[in-house]
C-alpha cells in the first residue's frame, strides 16, 4: 500500500492526497523489513503528539478507499470466486457474511447471483427477509459521511474532522465513485470515507458499521453453530469480542478455517478469544486448510463443508468470516 517504489501503479492513486504521500515517504523505507508491521506504524502516526503527523494520517483512509475501489472494479474483471462461494453457501444455508474487508466484491457477487440482493441503502444489507445478510465491521469503499459544502475545500474540511468519531447510522451515504474524493460531491456536499483504517489493536469501539448491523449480527450469531473462516488472522479484537459476546461457551460449533501457513496460529487466537471455539467440532476431512481462497473453492472442500450437517439439521445458519 505504501511501497510505491515497487508498486508504481499505486502512485496515480496516491498523488491527490499530500498527507498520504508523506506517510508513504515515512513508511516505504521500513516496508522491506521482515519485522515491518503496517498496522502498528499507522497507529503510531494516528496518535502521534505531533499534530502535523495526525493531519497527514487523515489522508490515509481516502487513499486506501480509492486504491481498493480500483482493485474492486478495474483490476478484477468479475468476482468469480465470490460467485462460486455464494452459490455453494446459499444452496443450503441462511448466511451471515461477517466481513472485515472494505472492497465490494462480495456485494457484486451476491447482486449478480440474485438481483434481490440490493445494496442501494444501508438498511438493505441486513434486511430481515434476506437469506444472506452482510455486515462489514470495518466499513466499505462506498460508505461516506458528508463533511461540508462545496464552498469549502475538501482539504480544509478534512483538517477539522475527528476521523475516529463514529458516524450516526442515519448519516451514512452509499455512493459508488472511483475518486479522488476531493473532486466528488454527494448531494452537493464533500464526502469522507467510512472505514476503519488498518490500525493495530482494533477493539469493539473501532467498528464503524451501523449499530443496526451489529444488532443483526448478534441476533444471527446467537443461534449459529457453523462457521467458515477465510483468510482471517484472528488478530482483530473487535471480531473476537463480538463472537465471544454472542456465542454461549457451552456450544459445540462446527468450524472450518481456510488460510495460509499461519492458519494454526490464527485458530489458536480464536480459541483464546472466543470461549465457544475451544469446544469446536472438527469438520471432515479437516478443519484447518492451508489453501488460499480460490484454491479452496476449486478443491471441492467448500461444497463438502456446505453440505456437512445439512441432512441432520435442515437448513442451518452459517457465518463466514473475513473473505
């Protein structure tokens, strides 16, 4: 994201944001280190005593949003792997997609698979009559708050913003735009993205999604016994806290975790953070797969997991984690 020297395509997205350019200059020399931790470095900048650094950090979420919008719509022709995931899961289950991703690939796949999955307003993500609800704990590339009129510059308006203040549910606007944001107007006002910057130590207070979405997740999770976790590290305390709060410690959830070589460590973090996961059931042929997302979907394991337990319980509730 900030290693511009080795990723020249990023520069066009970065260049409109002077604060993000400063952050890139500071972090790029560090990014090659084996011990480089982007989230910790960003947390330090966001909370630095020097107000100039804190102001520069405010340009990071807009840069990140623009970069991910481009990856969602320009670099990926279709959300094909997500479409396969949606098809398999919705064949057998009511699903809560509880995702930490900012991109809109999942929403694109759902809307393509079934036009009834509409995401035109914030309430539509968790409508009661939906077979699949989508809760984006860390926000989305097309969620915005309005920070002031067009008679003021975007940079001046951002300078006065508290980027960590939660936006009221009724003030979240959904708008698809490639950016850059300083040239965008929504109902005549300048926007700022609603997404949680990748900061170390995110807790429940850092969740930016609407309170109605959090409640929808709570209502679903209290009866959920089947969990597919894809590409998650187990480091997000907000996710662990929500799961631990909603799942009774005596339940025996069925889990499949799909990840890279750190999957075993991720599972251990989930077991430490979520008491119910310490009593997990292992799904045949194994609960821990080192496949990447696409390899997992293509392997047939997803189909086996989706069918697991359905004959005995009918259409169970299933909650995929980060994708």
